[in-house]
C-alpha cells in the first residue's frame, strides 16, 4: 500500500502536465476535460453500489457479476481494435 501511495503521489499530478504538453494549443481544455472523466467512476460507483445494496440485496452479487463480465467483453474488444 505504501508503494502504491507513493506511485499515486508521483503519477496523478504529472498526468495533467503530460496532457498539457501533448495537447494542441487550441484543444487543451477539451483534452483536460476529457481526462477528468476518470473521476466519474469514483463518484458514481459508491452511490450506485449503496443504492443496489439498499434496494436489491439479494440480486447484488449477480448484478456485479454481470457488470464484470460486460467489462471483460469491452476489454477484449479494446484489445482486438488495438
């Protein structure tokens, strides 16, 4: 956990700097805004998970299993494209 935390300390501030360096001058705001979508899962995940836990306790694990399987399909499709 300590190594992971140190990695985050170095990685997260440099991501925006790298995006700023590689983005064309006319599209820097678009690139930086799109990069912030990675924070959306950290915000919505606990909200949706808590709602599922409150309302669908019996179906929680099958729903999570289906989501994981779907994400595996998207991951495989991404590997095929690249």
